[in-house]
């Protein structure tokens, strides 16, 4: 098998996770990183041979097969376009772009030039998410008539919590929805094969102003804030949202998304009600899938390749009883992506690609529109 030469752009939280997962594939070499003002230092920290300050220099000089773009949202478009113009395959972080227009432009370019693309909705690759998909597709669930759940975190709970995600110029018009709610609806549409056709969204704010640090956030680690260290800054995007969806078959969806729910670090819940049985999956108990039945006892399916579907088996790396989680979904997704790169196959597969990225941006736009109008909006 040909070895892949890959560059990663933006080495923050998720860039480092990409590098770790890529190394686990065995045939993908992360040969360089690009990081704004400090590429060489980041390369050293990640044990990568080369580091660049400007991503264009890395792409121009390194003869790469693919890039992974792991920078803040407002940079995704220009970076993906530059990489595609140089003929590279692109794995891009979500949310895909800032606008639907940008998303359409990237999709059209990728399609015209037959470029293999991916968007990092890796949570699809959780074995129990794949198991739910297999059970819906096989007809075991019957007709899906309701999907409930959501995505809760607490990392913006305090007034002093700050991130570039709070700035709409960098992050986009929606925050909680685009940052994490998009994962939920991406998983739900992928599992059920149903598209949401209408949406009603309500946004909420816990903090109308936040204490924006005037120095780098790391500077404050372990220190109490002093008034001269921050500026009270109005917040324009939602901390929290509740959304109703109507799906194409008439089913109802209901999700809650929050970045300010104390104690919830990273909880996704998907509950599917079908005409034959029900499914419930909670990422805080991610190894098990609950199957609810009326005519007999309920079941809990363990993450065990010897009892789950072929779809689930395909993303499981370890035997039953050996816990797998967030980083393993990256490995499973990148495995599928690089198989497509090696085969030059641009067809839609079961990992998210730029078409799914466009879908994500349409949903962001419609959710935002609905919350502004406080009314149902057609998608
Ligand atoms: N798929 C997931 O589960 C997941 C999880 C977290 C973040 N994300 C997405 O990943 C992206 C990055 O998020 P993060 O949490 O890693 O943020 P982060 O702030 O931790 O890291 C982003 C890094 O990009 C660097 N950067 C900024 N401009 C750059 C430039 N011009 N060239 C090179 N590097 C540059 C920053 O210095 C920073 O270190 C966002 O789009 C976010 O939504 C996805």
C-alpha cells in the first residue's frame, strides 16, 4: 500500500487529536504541520519533521496527498480552496464554512475537480451509532416516528469562560448549534436516512456579557481575574438552544443543545422511537445501546463485535469489554477517508464529505433564521 503524506493545519485541541489518530492508521505519515506564528515549535511538540507558520508554504513545498484543516471556522473556506487548487484531498473540521455560499463554492469545486473530501463528523463512527443505523436500515425498528435527545456541555458555564467561538466574526451566526448541535443532527440524519424538512428553534443566553481576557487565556491559568485583565463584552450568539424538527416522513425531532449545563462535559443523547421498538444511546454510557420493547423484555447491547452488526464491527478496533470512545471515532473515520483517497473514489460514502458540509451549513442558516423569526422555517 502506498504511504500517504499529510499536513495538518492548526494545532490546537483538535489538530493534536487528528495527528494522534492518523498515526494509529500506520500508513499515513504526518510530514508537516502549519500553525500561525509557531509552526516549528508545534512540529517539535508533536514530533512532526517540519513546521510552517504559513499553511500555503507547507502545501507548496511538501508534496502532500492530503491536508487536515483544524483551524477556527472563519479560515476553513480559504484553506480548503487553496489545498484543492493544488489538487490535494481535504479533511476539514466542522462547522464546514461560515456561510451557505462558501459551502456551495467548495462543493462545486470538489465535484468539478474530482477531489476526495471529508468533514470531521467523526461521531458517526461510534460503534453504537453505526449499530443504530444498521437496525434502522434493516427494518428492525419499523417506521421512525420520533427522535429526541441533544448535546450538552459545560465548558462555557462561567461568565469568565472565553473562546474564539464567542466571536461571530470567527465562529459564525450560531454557536451552540453550529459547534455541537450540528453533530447531533448529522448523526440523526445519517442513522435514520431521513432529512429534516422544517425547523423551529429557540435560542437562550446564560451570560449576556462575558469577561473577555485582554491577554492570552493560558496566561490566566490558576489566577483570579483582575478588572484590568478583561473587558466586559456583550455576547451575540446562543449558549443554549431547543429545536423542533419535522422530518420528511412526518416524524418529529426534538433536541436541546447547551454549552452551559453544569456537570455535563460532553453528553450526546439520541433516542429513536420506532413502530416496532425504541433505541436509546447516551455518549456518557457509550458502550451500550438500549433497545426498548413492548411485547418482551428490554435489552442492552454491549459494544462487542461478536454480537453487533457488520456496520458496527467495521468501526470497532477492540474486543468486547475494552472501552472505545472519542479518539477511536477519529481513527475509524480517517481509515475510511484514506481508503477513498487511495482509491481516488469521490462517491458519497458513510463518512461525511463536503456535500454533508453543505447540508450542515443550510441547517445552521435555517436554525438561525427560525430563532430570529421565532417561527417554523422550511429547509
Ligand atoms: N469534530 C470535533 O469533534 C471537533 C472538536 C473540537 C473542535 N472542532 C473544530 O475544529 C476547529 C478548531 O477547533 P479547536 O477546538 O481545535 O480550536 P483551538 O483554538 O484549540 O485550535 C485552533 C488552532 O488553530 C490555530 N490557527 C489560527 N489561525 C491559524 C492559521 N492561519 N494557520 C494555522 N493555524 C492557525 C490557532 O492558533 C489554534 O491553536 C474548529 O472549527 C472547531 O469547530 C471539531
